[in-house]
C-alpha cells in the first residue's frame, strides 16, 4: 500500500526533533543555572534578597530540569500522536481493502432461492 500524508509524517518527525532539542537545551540551561547559583554566593540583590548560593542554585536546577523534561514529554507526545493517527488511518484503509476483496457479489450462474408456494382459496 502506498504511504499517504507525507506532510503529516514530516510534522510528526519535526515535533520529535524539537522535543530532543528542547531537552538538550533545557539540560544545559539547568546545569548553567546550577553553576550560576554556586558562582553568585553572597550577592545581594534589590531589597537585600540573597540571589545566589548553593540552595538557590539547586532549587533553580531542579525546577528547570523538571520543566525541560515536561516540555520534552509534551513535544514528543504530540509527534507520536501524529504517527498514531497515521497508523490508524493506514490500518483502516488496509482493512477496507481486504474486506472489499473478500466480498463476492451475486453471480448469474446460480438460480434464485425458491419462493413460498402460492395457495389460492
């Protein structure tokens, strides 16, 4: 059977590639935030808030790691759902093709079914 809907296959693949790119950049960003957290130890920001320190670095690392994994899962699920719909369509088309070839229409060589006798009073 021929493969149809090439554009949808490309879109599904693009979403999967974007998922991996977002995961890699999210991991690199999380590691960068962890390093920045340890680098800015003792820095005071506006209103006297401590913006750096190991605890802030670890907190930002965990939060950004969670967001990176969540974003990856969402994008990858969208790509897989496109492929799921394409698989359902292909399976339905294959089933219809098989059913059309199994059906044998009424052939002229057979006689008609006998009818009930006609009783007149």
